[in-house]
C-alpha cells in the first residue's frame, strides 16, 4: 500500500508570510497532483508535476517534484487570506485501464490571517 | 471546460429513505469516481467506473449502489443509510490509461442522514 505523509497538518500564519507544505512517500509515483479545497466544496486541481526535479509556478505558488519522484513540496510566497483552505497532495501510481488511482496525503489546513 | 457537476448540493434523508446522487461531465473522460469525505480528512475512494463498467469497489457496503448509465453520467443510489454515512460525497472524472491523468472533482453533495 502506498502512503503519502503530508506536513504540517495545520498552519496558521499572518498575511505576507511565506510557508512550505511537504508531501513525502517511500514509494515512487508517476506524477503528483496538488489540490486546494475550501469548506463544503470539491478539491480544485492546482498543478500536476510529472518529471523528477520538475518545478512549476502558479503566481505565488511554487511546486516541486523530488528527483526520485517520491516527494513534493508546495511553497507559498507572501500568503494572502484568499490562500486559506485545505491543501491536498495526491500521488498517481501510473494508471491503467481501470482508472488512475490517487493516493492522498492527509492534507494541510492553512489559515492566513489578515 | 473542466467542469464536473453534482446534484443535489445538499441532501437530508432518513434511514429508511431511498435517494440518488447524480454526477455529470462533458470532458470526454472515460473514468469516473465516487469518493466519500469526512470533515478534516482527505477523500476516500468508493467506486471507479472505466468505460462505463465498474472496475473498482473499495469494499463499500451494499447500501451504496453505483450506476453509470452512459459515458457522461454517474449515479450513486442510497438506501437504508446510517447516521455515520453523513459526509461530503465527491464525484471525479479523468482520462483512462497509463499516465498521470488528472482527476477533476465536482463540488460535492453534502449528505446528512438523520
């Protein structure tokens, strides 16, 4: 069974601060997806990283996939209250004709205070 | 268009009721998924349909009955549920095959069993 450990579980910061969320596994994933979820809503896909060592930027968010494709990080620069939400990482084990299974991390609940 | 729609948004049902949740996507995705999400937890996979056939059932109780009438629609029929089944039910879709295909989630149905 593949596991993804996500840390920290909860983060409360002031507006303007920087933060990093980590997603670690002992398993190799073919790709890794990051989602943000607001209360009562479904997860919204932020980015997919596929290649080991890959770095992707989405405005103030920077996503990195580890060289061995076992870990990933999300760095937010100058956090804003609109960044508040549950951040989920999800690893894909390669996929097949039965579907593309996601292994979810436990989630990081981020609160950015004005 | 990366939209997955779900109806209803909220549902309250008694333990003897029969109800259905509906999900629709028009992205041409041939894999569709049902997830259950409890508060402050990541989504838990329930069922996967691939090419309109049930490919994965994660040992879900028979009081949950999925159905995929065509490539765009996915239903979840509910009967004789228990209060502990109260949760956010999420539908998702993706392409099928070997690769890191992203899953796109709907907004969810908030189910309360009384």
